C-alpha cells in the first residue's frame, strides 16, 4: 500500500503554502503525483442578492469586479504553486501513470469548489488541506467537510506553519471506532516509514483491552508500535494534545459523533483542528 496521487485544493490565500509544503513532502517520500486544483467561482455566484431597484449597469459593474477578484486569486494560487514546485524540485507531470517519481500538475476549474473537491477527491489517495483558521474553517467553509465526509478518502491537515512533513514520531489516537480503524488503515504508508509509532487511547480501565491488539495488527505489516492509555486532563482533546506533544504527525478518526452534535457540544476533532499545531491525518 502506498500513496500515488494527492489532491491539494488551493484558494489563493497565504495558507496555500502550508498545504503545498505538506503535499510536496508526501510526493517526495512516496514518489507521488500532485494535482494542485484551484476552482474559480462563477462571478454570478458571488453577487449579493440583486434587488429590483438595482440597475443593469450596477449589476455589470459587480460582475466585472468579481471577475477581477477571482482572476487575481487564481493568479496568486498558481504563482504560489509554481514557486513551491520549483523550490521542491518537482517536475510537471509528463504523462498519466508515469513512473513512481514526484510530479505535479496545475488544474484550474470553474464552478463550485465543494463539487470539484468531491469529484476529484474520490479519485485521489490523499487530500491535503491547509490548517484551519481560528474560525474553524479551511478555505471555503465547506471544503474540509466535503473532503472528509463525501470522498471516502483520508485528509491530511497541514501544520499551522511552513514546514515539511516528517516521519520521526507518529501518534495514533485509538478509540476502537470505525473512524479510528479507517484512519489507522489510511496511515499504514506513513507508519511504515516512521521512526517511532505510539498508539494512545483515552478509554477507561477495562474498556481498552482492544488497545493491546493494535500493535499486534501493525506487526503483521512490519510496523513496531507501543501503546498506552492517556488521561488526567480536563478533556480527551487536552489529553490527546499532551500525548502528541513533540510528535510529527497525529492520526485519528474524524468526527466519531455526528457533525451536528460536535458543532453544538464540541468534540475531540474540533478541539484538535483548533488547537493542534502538528499535522493531522483524518479519516471518517
């Protein structure tokens, strides 16, 4: 199992650098191809509600302004991509299904970003997104949700800093959920290259007997891992943050509870997206 195709949605913001740093790190380690995708929103979709008193001239002016703004954002995104591709010494893709060497391709589409990410993400091995802003959104507010919930693919949320992805120490959060199992499976290519793998669980004593089975499962893949329970913190999120301190990557299931419940009551996924400074590999 390996990673051969990576999708990186770019929105023309400063945070594109975070996503591209992580994506090019993955490409170089796995010899993977990167599709860097920017979706230009149609100008009419960016207009505010058009009232009956709004003149045709004003509508045309707003459309032209939107066109200039979307063109500028696309140009910024492509400039960032080209600069970082050159710095990473990753060539443009010469052909589909080429040899297992790093390559990249710029894709510029027009439409709705969520639709484009859903379609392209389902045919990628990994989706890389920038770290969330304090508001909790990632690029377009719907992009992260679509990538995690509607593609069936793992999502790598880049670190909140310009830094390459490393594999010295990887921490896996385990709660015996289906989401955690999918995240563990998606992480196998990363874990196989890690210097150290730690499996951590916040389950209560007597509930975490299956924790001992995770290193045994990984051993079948030639991966050595240690396991331990964590606790003594105000919340599972705080405990997990402490357990992952100093690690290079945290692997976890995304939103084991419903999105609505976690949006209202909070949850571990929301906590880690808002607080964690290291990269997160998520699967739902």
